[in-house]
C-alpha cells in the first residue's frame, strides 16, 4: 500500500470515526435535545437527497448538458415547494396509520399484499444503480487520488464501516417508525460537511483558479471559454421536462427519502418549513458545480475524459483532493445508511414476512430486529456487488436508470391521493407493465446488451424513450383496468382515507373480543404472550384507555390502533392479516352504519384544515352539536345496535355519569336504573313515559322520558331519548293533593270532634257519679280507668280540633317534673289492658333517676302510641325493649322492636296526620302525628331509625325531652281538658 492510499484509508476511517463519535454524543445526551430535535436538523437530514451524484454526477451532468444539471436540484425543490398539496397529505396518512414506507402506503391504499411486494421489488431494483453510484464514486475517487487500482477493495472496507454504523444506530428498534434522533443528527452533520466542502471547493475554483469573479468572466469570454461553451451540448426542452419529472418523483419516493420525509418527520409545521429550507440547501449545493467544471477545464487545458472527477484536476494541493474526497464520502455514506435502513424494512415487511408470517415467539421483537440487521448489511453489500458488476457504466447511465425506475410508482401515488376510483388490479397491471418496459430498456442493459424494445422517437436518447414509453404504458393500464374492474369495499374505504382532506368513515361493527383481556389473549396466538401484551399496552397508552375498558367504540379504536402499530412493525399487509384473523368483527345480520362519534372526532382533528363550503358546513355542524350538548334537558342518542352515540351535559349532571365514559358503550352496560328506564322508553308504544320513579344519588327522582325514532334516507338510524327531571313537579303535585286531602280531613275532624265530645262528656259524668254510688273497690278502679280514658279521649278530640284549626294551641308550656321510669311503666300497664293474641314481650330498662319536664298524661299518650306501633310491628314472640339515658340537658327514651321495620316510601312522611302502614280499619294514622306534636310542645323531638344501627331489621323510635332543673319556677295550674 503506497503512502497516498494509506492516507486516504486513514482519512476515510477517521471520517467514519467522527460519525460514530457524533452518534455516541447524541445518544448519551451530551448534545442537547433542543438541538437534535430542532427543525433545522430535519431539513439538513433531508439533504441526504444530495448523494454522491450531487458531488460527482452533477459535474458529469454539467459537462454533458450544461446548465441542464440543475434539473437534479430543481425537481426536488419543486416537490417540496408543493408540500401543502402533495407531501402534507402523505404525511397525514402515514402518521395516522403508522406507514413507514412507500410499499406500506400502497399496500394500505389498495388492500393487497401484492401492491406492497411489487413496489418493494421495483424500489429495490431502482435503488441498486443508486447504491452502485455511491460505491463507484468512492472506488474511482480513491483510484483518481492515489493512481492505484485498489479503490474497489478500499470501498468495500468503507462499506463495512457504514454497515456497522447503520446496524448500531439505525436498526436497534424493531419498529420502523421509531424516531432515530441519533441517526438524524448524524445525517444532518454529514449534510453540513458536504455542503461546507462543496462551497469550499467552489471558493477554491473561483478564487484559487480564476482569482475572482472578474477573471472568471474574462475566461468565459476568451477563446477557450467560448470553445468549451460551444462544445457543451444544450439540453432539449423535452428532455429537460422529463428530467424534472424524474427528479421530482425521486425526491419523495426513493425509499430513503420517503423514510426521512415521512417516517422521521417531527410535525406538519416542520415539513412545511422544509418546503423552502431544503430548496435553499440544494441551491447552495448546486452553485459550486459549474465553477468546479470550469476550473478543471482551465487547469487541464485539454478535454477531460473522467468528467465526474474533474474536481481532482483543478488543483494539485492535497488538501483540495482530501476535501473533495470527504465531500463524496459524506454524500455516499449518508445515502447508503438511509437506503439500507429504509429498504431493509420494506424487504422485511413485504417479502420476508409475507413469505413467512411471524409465529408466536418468545422474543418476536428480537427476531425481527436481527432479521432487519441482516438485511441492512445485505443491502449495503449488494450495492458493492452491483458496482462490481456494472462499474463500466458512467454515473449518468446508472443515475437515469435508477430515477426512471422509481418514477414508475408516481402514477400509483397520484391515483392514491387524487383518484378514489383506482383499484388494485389497475395499479398492479400498470406498475407491472411500466416496470417491465423499464427493466428491458434501461436496467437489464446495464448487465447484458438487449435489442431495443421499440423506438417511437428515432434519434432521441434511449433513457428518454424508455421513460416516456414505460410511463405511458403504466398510466394507460392503470386507468383502463381500474375503469373496467370492480373496486372492493375495503379499497373504497381506504381510498376515502387517502383522499386529500378526507375523513375515513369507520363502520360501527361489533367485535368478537369483549374486553381488553380478550385482545391480549387472542393476539398472543399470533405474536406470543410478551409481544401481545406489549402491543396492547402500547395501544392503550396511545389512546389514553385503561385495561378495564369495555365500550364497543373504544375497543374498535383499540383494534385500529393495534393494527396501525403492527403496520409500523411488520407492514400493513401482515398487520391487517393478523388483526383480521385474531381480532375479527362479528358479522351479524344487523345493518352496518357509520361510526358517527369517530367521524366527528376526526372532523374536530381536521377542522383547522377545512376551507370554503366545507368549513361553513362544519361550523353549522358544531353549532347543532353545541345546541344539543347545552340543552337544559337530558338527551341520549342510541344507534340501531343500542350503542350510545351522544350523552349531553344535562344528562351527565342528572345521572352523575360523564359522557366521555359512556359514549360508545352499549345501553345494557349503564348502571341502574338507566338501562331499565331506556328500555322502557324505547320499547313503549307511547312517545312519552310520564314521571317514572328512579333512585339516584340516594334520593327518589321522577323522570319523564320522550323518545323519537331517527329514520329516513339521509339518516344513520337510531333513537333519541329526552329525559326531563320532574321530581320537583311531582313533589308539588303530591303536596297539592296532600294539602287538599288534609283540608278535607280537617273539616271532617272538626265535625267528628264536635259529635264525639258530647257522648264523652256524658260518659265522664257517669263515671264520676259512679264513684259516689258504690264502695266496691273493683268498681271504683273501673270508674277511675273510665275517667282516665275519657280524659284521653277529650285530649284527642281537642287535638283533632287543633288540627282542624291549623295546629294552633293556647296551652302553657308544661313544666312539671315527670319520672320517665314511672310513666313508662304506666304506659306499659295500660298497653297490657288491651286484649291481643300476640304474645309480644316488653322489657323496661329505664333508670329511676331520670326526671324530665312535662305533662305526665300527655307523655304517657306519646309512649302509648310509640309502644303500640312497636307491638303491632312485631311478629308473635317478638320483643320490644324500652331504654333511656341522658345526654347534656336532655333525656332520651327509646323503644326498640325487632319487627319488619318501616318502608322507605313512608319514612319521610311518618309524622304526617293519617299516615299509616296498617291495613284498613286497623289504624287511623294520627298516633305518631299527635306524638310528634306533643313532643314539640315539650321542646323535644322524635327520631326514627329503621333498622337501628347494628341491626338488620326492626325499628328504634327515640323521644328526646328536656331534663327537669331543680331551680325552675313551679308550674302554673292548667286545665288540660279545656
């Protein structure tokens, strides 16, 4: 190895070491993420378009076509200037459906694995000449600098280093859509290096060879300059336009450029920013090219045979040669790395996995990762082999063969975006016909001489004729076959999704999987437990869902997200096959309708992009949506499959259930009482169900439900239910009825009291006379009891009179000391006088030291009413326990039974007059009402617990009374019978 060759090897290895160092620095965080994620890094990474062709091929192109070399730069600039109408729609599709390559995009749109496989094959064949250019320029540049023939071997050494870099920093993840910040930063650095080197070479040419612009102008005007201009062919306008088309298509359809443009993009804003920054970069790259060619011509003074490497002739200084070599190495290495990464993913997803679908493996991700790494090395090595096989051809022939092959995908891309009527048969036919013409006319002749297929334009260059012929056949076959063949439903749906500014209308189909756990279990059959669990968790995180999700709408979105994620891992064809097989829909007989909620969510996402009439219609839609959402009446919209489509704000407040948690759920999954209420409303023959009872928020509500059926040609079907809260209205109606009832009863009570009062007075008089007519103690005791009971009747009659007059009493506040134990015993004694067949046991546990302030007779009446109700509530052999105690300035007296308890329906009105739970004829409903009134007169209260705390049944009624204080003034004598 001579000194120059060793120096070049060390220079090249040193440059690769610089790339490794940059990658390590970014990966370890030594470079701020604000720099690595800056939009300028993305723009510089797009500079990978400027491959070795930009360093060497453009000079060769300028030598053969003059300023026609600018087509290489202007075509790419035009593609990015059209970013809003061309690149942004592609970015939207790729990001929404996790598509990492051109093959993924075609397979997704045309719903066939053949589309992805065919695009992958065409891309692979088209990229091989471009890879060959990168290796060829490295090899021939080494030979030009050193004068040796070892360029091919040294180029292989560099290829191994480039492959190692691609594997280490670009193929660590099995997901193709993982953003490679390290890789992008390194490619951006390479773009800066080659731009700086090219500008430096241009400066050497301008000021080192020509000594400034003025001398350059003089040389061009001289005889030598004029002779050079005269010898340089002029590019035909038709050829110019065709070249612009080739480079236009290559700028975003070459595998490595598609990957950087769409799979690595930060955002829509970044892509739009690149629409002017990348053309600026390419302009700077293009400026030195004619300067280098003119400088080399001036120095050489004779025709140059190897025009591509004229840069090495313009100066004998070793620094100039090293600078040119570094520019070429930077351009070639970046292009080879990105081609290897992008093409390996396409081959893996659309050839390897299609031929051998993934199995349920313990380490699926590792298997895919190693497959991809092997393909990366294979792609780079195949580039070296291609160079070894076709190295005799110049850069122009190789480059035009590559770009003419890639343009075969352009008709399919335009149909994908702008023609929903294109179908898979048309695409495959057109691509196959066009690619066959290209292979025969340009690609295969690189290896073996072949007869011309057809020469419709005699005298024109072969590349020009083959390009026009193949494109014309491609387009014609695509249009004719698409027009005369059927488009499947899947293709139509995908076409709508891919159309510019379109929103895909997902269908509301039921899934066989009913829970997230079902998703994991079924996917595990295809991917293995670990991969299935990871993919489901990844999709849940992206959608902000939980493992407890059960709503059909959410499960459909989960399925779509899993398919999109698997598309980034295995390609859309394999992903769709896996999801369709292991997460299938149920094909019931029910009609399929659009998923309205999903459509609306997509419209919200794309609202800022709508213009004209579409924007006005969307504004009208939002107005109607806000009207329904803000209605003060609850509104629920059901689909034909009983899936909840809308749940407005008023209904969310009434039910305590947020709309976000139930939209997309089935009606039966709602908590009670809503499924029953909705079912009754939807199945009722009446439009309105008036005041339906419901228990909400621990309260009784009365709801009125109105329904309407949505039908008609323009309707998506379903039913809408309006829910009005008529609880207050129900209470008001009940109060009015109750008030009228009480008024009538009051009038009746007044008359009854008057009629009863006279006989009771007579009975009282007879019982008093009886005490004077006999000395028999039994008779006297009986007379005393009669007198006592007549006094009770008198008080009850007075209470009825008081009730009839609105509850106003004129009696003084009772202040007498009363022993609770004594009056309890007396009340129990009076209760025992009643002749009943029920053997209810009473236990009196009242302490003897409790003295309250009150009227003994009236308090006995209260106790009799409470104890009587307790006895009646008990079953035979039941127990009633009387207890008492003190708390602060009050004493409490409690009667606890173990009966059936009090119904919730009457508990809230237990102390209203004439409220009773007994059968007709067994109770008047006045007992507890009078008891509550007497307790209030004594400044006390009555509390009810049914069941008592710590018991499963029974009732405890507690009477609270103020304790008697020794320093209270003596009570005034009052006649309680008045």
